[in-house]
C-alpha cells in the first residue's frame, strides 16, 4: 500500500515536472509584442567581435519571435517579451546598430543593408553586411518588430516647417565642398533630404547645403542633417529687397553690382543662380514686396525704401551700371596708361577711387553709366540704390528762409550799413527747377541741398552785405524795394549758371538798431502828434458842422414853413405882377385902340379941317383980294368974339410990328393946348372934351 502511494507521488512529481517543462517550452507572444531569445548553451560560439548570435550560436539571438504561440527548448533558451516599436504620424525612428561590420574610415553613418525589412530581420541585416553604428535609414510612422538588443531606436519628431519659414540644412556627412565654394553643390534624388542614402550616393557634400526646405513636414534623419528653421524673406509694401550673393563668380573690379542672370526664381533657386554664372556681391536685381524662400547662407537680403516720386517732383537717376560714355572711357584709358609709367615707390591709385571720384559723370542717354538724361516722373519705383543713385528734385517752387523761425534752416542775415549800424534782414528766396533741367543741375552741383548750402546761402549773404555797406541804415530800410530788386537780379543771373530758375527774392523784415529806431520812433511820434492835432482840428470842424446840421435839423420844420411861405409870397408876387402886367397890357391895348380911334378921328377931322381950311383959305384968299388981309382978319376975330369963343382979355400978349400974325398964332396955340390939356374921363369920347 505504501509502495503504491509512493509510486503515485513519484509519478505525480514526474508528471508535474513534465507539465512545467512543457509549459516552459511554449512562448505566447501577444499581438503587439515580440520575444527576444537568448541561447544559453548547447550551440556554437559567436565569432570574435560579434555581439548578437545567429541561429545555432550561443548568445542573444539576432532574430526575434513575433506574435503567436512558439515552442522553444526550455533551459536552452531564455526569452523575454517587449512591445513593438511604435512611430506615430508626426515622428520618425532613428536607429543605431549594436552589432555589425565596422563603418569604413572617414564615414560617419553605416551603409544601407538590403532585405532587413526595416530592421525587423536582424539576421538578414547582419548577413547582408549591415554596419555597426548610426544608421542612415530611418523608420517612418508605423509599428515595427525590432530587436531592442540589436538596435537602439530613438523616436524624434518630424521636421515641421511652418508657413513663412524655411529650413536651412547642414549635412554631417558627405564629400568635401569644392575649394572656393561656400555651400555644398546640389545633390539629386534625396527627396528634400529624406533619403540620406541617395544624398550620399549621388555625391552629396558635407556642410551647409545650397538647397533649403520649404514649408511642410519632413521625415529627415536629424543625425545626418541638422535643420535650422529660419524666417523666410518677407518684403513688405513700400520696401524693396537688396540682395547680396555670398557665393558665385568673382565680381569684376570695375563693376559696382553683379550682372543679371536668369532662371534663379528671384534668388530662390541658388543652384540655378550658380549654374547661370551668378556673381558674388551686390546684385542688380531686386526683390519686390512679397514672401521669398531664400537660403540665407547663400543670399543676404536688406530692406530699403522704394523710390517714391510725388506730384511736383522728378527723380534724377545716376546709373552705376551700363556702358561707359566715350569721354569717360578715354579718361579711363589715359589713367591706365599713367599707372604703367608711375614712378617706383609711388602708391598707385585704387580702382575704387579711380572709377568713383576720379571720373566726372556727365548727363548721358539711357543705357550709359552716368547721370541719366531722362528723368522719372511721379510714381513708385523699385530701384536698386546700389546700381542707381536717385536724387528727388522738386519741380514746384522751393522756398528758402533766413529768419528766426524754429523750422527754418538759416538765421536772419546780419549786415552792417555804411554808417556803421548792424542790420538784421529776414529774406525769403523762391526758386524752381524745370524737369528738363534737373539732370544738368544735378551734374553741376549734385542736389538741391548742395545748391542751397554752397551756392544760394553764400550768394544771398554776400549780396545783402554788399548792398547794406553802400548805403545808410535808414536809407536801406526806406529803399527796401530797390534793394530787393537788386538782390533778385543778381540771384537770377547766378542761378542760371546752375540751371535753376529764380522766381523771386523777398525782403520780409528789416530790423534796425534800437537806438536808431528810438530816434526814428520819436520823429514819427512827433509827426503823428502833428497829424493828430490836425485831425483833431478837422474833428472839431466836423463837430461844428455836425452841430450846425443838428440845429438845422431841429429847425427844419420852421425852415420848411418859411420856405413854403417864401414860395407862397413868391407865387403871390408873381400873381400880382402877372395881374399888373395883365392890367397894363389891357390898358396898353385900350390906349392903342383909343389912339387908333383918335388917329382915325383926327385924320378925319384933319381932312375935314383941311377941306374947310382949303375952302376957308380960298374964301380968305378971295376976301383978301376983296378987302385985304387985315380986313379978313378983323372979320374972323369978330366972328369968334361974337360966338364967345374968344376972350376979350388975351391970355398972351404978343407984341411986334405985325401984331396980327402973332395974335393969331397965340390964339391958335392956346386953343390947341386947351384941347390937349382937357382931362378925358373914363368912358368919354374925345369929342366930349373938345
């Protein structure tokens, strides 16, 4: 019974041992794991210098066990499990081999071995000549069954170049850069440095690379290529980029800027620039506003302001490039000939000086080196200030002041008059440059500022000093217009030599010494006082006239009534006069009528009397013949006495020898007078008074 129990225990122990051995003989590897094996004994030894064992060799095996159930001989193999090597989408895996052939001298990275399935087949890597050390190949994103005992894997982020950035690359391995070159030549087929093997195989050179990385994400072996992220070249609005090449053909001594080459895509393709014969130094071409992906190790870019020509301005351009004018070329040849015969020991003139200050630049047509005859009108110009010097010239009126203002360039002029007084004169000069004359002005004096500083200011100062010294201070002030005219004429004549038009010269203010001004002020005050007294007198007279006018205004009613009365009286007077004239005219007309009646009556009476007289005369004649003259007279007297018509006592006594004739005459006279003197009553007829 005991034997049976012991046998059961013995066989149970054996069974348990066999179960444990069987359990140890199977290795279960998970879906995201690998098993690393180590052969502990019963096998061949590894060759000297090897670290990883091949199949049948004692040591840590180069091969691994993938996911699944695997049978291994226990006690001979030891295994341990590790997770897959995972590389995310934004990562890469950089490897270093623990075992393999040695890297050849002069090399940094191991050569690429074939058929190792991205380092997942360690035995194939070693069998196919895999080399120990940093591997040039990398692991792209994914899951890898890599033996950590054979390969050290370092997970690094991908190279990310953001927008507006570039990647400047430096290769840590490759051929040497050619002598005289700054950057490595372009290597083909490396796919933006992601294929390090192709880079080295195609002659990639060690050092700074001419190619750059544009914005994007790159899987680059950062042990082989060092990438420095820098800003792209951004030319803002209103600016221009001046480019200087750090590498290329040498620049000729007689040139200021490099010649233009094609196909370099605004200096973004440095390889094309060198292949086209691009020259080292300042470049003729410029960069306009925009973003440029330029290798900063190849090209240096400096920002400069664009040339802005406003309205009322022109730009005179001095070109440092182009053909030499014939006269300048001749001077260059003569200078070169003198250099050949220069005495020993004398320092030769530098080419820079000979071709810059030693040769006068003239106004030349387009395409020649010198001052361009054609000016640039208003606008924005992207000019290379190394190739072209731009002088902005105002073609509108330019005013230059000599006064005490804070913003003016010059202080008032200090001059001394002939009588020794110091005078301060504020002057304004207005000039103008015609557009077609601007290049010649630049050729003559250089710039408006030079014209003002070296021509106009000394000339105006000298002109007013000379004019002031020839007259007294007071006369200088009083003759201001004449002095201004003389200064303007001289300025106009002088500026014509510099192709500048003088618009006007104005004397703004003349300040005399205070003591002279005090004397003049007192004189003027006295004159003003005299004028004031005269004005006061005029004012009093005006006041009197005003008072008179006011009084007349106050008596205006009475004056109007008086004037009306005068007019009425005048009308009455005229009425009386007219009435009197009417009455007189009536009387005259009546008198004339009466006179005409009397005359008619008188004529009738005269005719009657004449007839009677004639008859009487005949009767008297007959009587006279009959009785004599005295008898006839006596008869007539007797008749008159008898009729009572003759007074006995005579009114007149007429004496003479012949009293009869005198008596008759007196009688007739009295009769006639009595008739004329008899008053005639109104309305009575002449016969009534007879």
